[in-house]
């Protein structure tokens, strides 16, 4: 069973990655800048319904930001949802995702925001020391499907091998759009250490190369 209609859920359906014994919960708050209590409560209520209404194993998609020291209402909500999933059953599985790249109309994704701001000559802030990690939605679906079969439980990050600084990311989008970005560099932010230890062998088995210039290749695939 797949819960949700967003990028992750739609790719699981399109690829036929449906398991009778597993609930794929990919329906929740998708805007990392969200602050509304009612938006968070909507996800909590839906998640509790599926946790309480089935004996099946549940797979929850969270954010890799939960593993950092960064704080936001969105990340605090995701931490609480992870606790809820883990406390319900030891068989449940949590995937932590970075910036997922795919064909999406969601204006709140970092990639779509970059395209919008640079393409429309809008000025925006760039955190000098912040890092973000990108992964192709098709690789998320393939790796997650394999991991569901291999791992009995736990928390598994699905990400590429190298996170990029925000200035690096801006330069890639300048290259893609062939125009300069108008931004203010803010002296703040923190690194995002990549953790592919649990998926390295799975990615290799699937023929997915997550190292090198992976992020640039993925961004150019969808936006170039």
C-alpha cells in the first residue's frame, strides 16, 4: 500500500514498487519552511491512522536534516514523527532523504526555487557555509525498494556521497541557466555530512554511482 501523491509516492507507483506486507507512507508536509500547526497535525493524524489501523510494516520518509543540529518547526515535527513510527513497532523502517530531484511543480523545493529566482532575476540570500545534498527520485525509489527487502528495521539515509555548499549549488544553476544569480551572501550555515554507509552496497548492486559529480549530473538531467 502506498500513501501519498507526491514525488516519492508517484514514483513507487509508476515503477510498480508495491508490497502487500508494507505500507509506504509518503504523504506529509513537503515544505521545509512550513510553520503552521494544522499542517503538521494533518500529517500526524494520517500517520497515526495507518500505524493503528494495520498490522503491516510501515516505511516512513523523513528528512536527513533531522540528523543535523539544525532547528526548524519542520525538522522538529519530523523528529516527532520518527519517534512515533519507531515506538509503534520495531519492524518499521525510516528513510531520511536530502533534496530529492525530479519532475515536480512544487515551488518549495530548493532546485525549483533556484530556477525561479535566477530565471526571473530575483535577489535571494545564500548561506555561505550551508550544505545541501541532492539525489535523483528514481534512485531513491530503487534504493528504498532494495533496502526494504534487506533491512529489518532502523533509520537509513538515502543520499549521494557528497554534499555541496550553497555557493557551489548557485554556480551549477548559473551554468544551467547561462545567467548570473543575484544573491546576498550571508555568513552563516553548517555542513551536511553525507552518510551512504548503509546504502553503498545496494547502490552498487543497482549500478547507481552516487559519487563524483553526481549532483551536477542529476541537476542537469532535470533542469539542463
